[in-house]
């Protein structure tokens, strides 16, 4: 069995991997996401994923021969990269701009084989269509606190699921990690996706 290390504090990414049979070791990168600015959304997501992956791969507590995965997501709307909102007012502004429209959720993935030092990286993109929610719905959603902790100020697998009318692309990518893309990256490094599966108890 090959060990996967997830360089992310995201419970949604962890749950997605676990539901796919992969039970990763979680080591949070602690990377300051504000250090990168003025980059196109897809490039920003990829660069942040690379930074997170590199930060964790350099640590002494990473299991020998593990694959280290760094991910970062942003929502592209009108060419702008929207990460986590700054505060509740920012989340309300975001939703007023997003409602009735579509944006592209971009998630950068960077995978490093600590055994060989090889690194592969790519960005997955999924178009998200938002419902034309009213001001009361936006206020109620922001008041829950959920959108304050996630890129794009929404979660498709949480309370905002009813506010997303359609997606074009990989659903898992919107949650935070594209399983089909990750499988391809794992294969590119010479590993079998099924070797990441945890033994069923």
C-alpha cells in the first residue's frame, strides 16, 4: 500500500478521499496564501498547491516513500480569483455577484513522490451555475458561518448545495480534490491508484 499525505486542513478534501477508499495522513502546510497575488486564477490555484506540497514534503514527519498532495481552490468570476471571503460582508457581496450566474472552480493539484523526488502538477476546472438566490437566503446562509471558511464562499456538499443548479465537469473538484485528475497524477508518478486504497475493515 502506498501512503498518501494530504497537505491540507480541509475536512471536505479528507472526506472525499476517504469516500474513495483513500485514508491519507493529514499534515497541514501552514503556507501563507496571501503571499501570491496578481496571478490568473488557474495559475494562482496551481502555484499555491505547489507551495503547500513543497512545504509538507520538506518536513521530517512525512512517512518514507509517501506521496504528498497539495491542493488549492479558487472560484473564477469575471476573471478574478475568489478564495475565502475576508468576512461576512465580503461573503454577502460575493453571493450578490454570483447569484444567477456561473463561475469556474479551479483546483490546483501538486503531487510529490518523496521516494524519487519527482513532482507532477495540474489544475482541474469545473463550471458552477448558481441559483438566483434572494437577499434573505444570502443573509441566512452567511449567518451560518459556512461560507467564511471556503473558497468561493460556498460548499456544494453543504448548506449551499441547494443554491447550485448545475455543474459542468467533475463534482469532486468543486468539493476540493478532483479524483480523476489525482488518479492520473498518481499514475504519472508510476503508482497504481488502487495501491492507495486502505484495507477494508
